[in-house]
C-alpha cells in the first residue's frame, strides 16, 4: 500500500503508520524478578538493578486501550536502541 512506512528489525516488519505509541524501555533483573521499566527509571536506579536487554516498544492499539497488539524489538545496547530510534525518525522526515 502506498501510504505505508516500513521499518524492519530482524524478522519483524512494522508498518510505522499504524503505530499509536513508540517508546524505549528496558527489561531489568532485580530481587530475583524480571520486569519491563522505562529507560529513565532504569538509569536512575542503575546501582540497584541489572539491565537484561533494551527494548523498543511498538503499540498498535488506540490510546487508552490495553496494549494487546504490541511488538517489542530487543537490543543488546543502549546505542543500538538509539540507532533504531534514529532510523525510525528518518523514515518520517524523508
């Protein structure tokens, strides 16, 4: 379709025109549990947590609805996450 903007990461292909939310996060390990938290929170608590992976969260549900249609793209470093975010940004400004 002509109005689609595609971003590919690994085996995932995402139509960016259908996104309703896009944000960075991390999966952390703390107190024997794993959880997904905001990147900012993880950086503030860096002395007390262990980052397992960086993720770019792509939601496709309407704002205010539970995130049932979500894709999480995983990155091993913060730099790789930010590079992906830059690539997505460039899709919209070209």
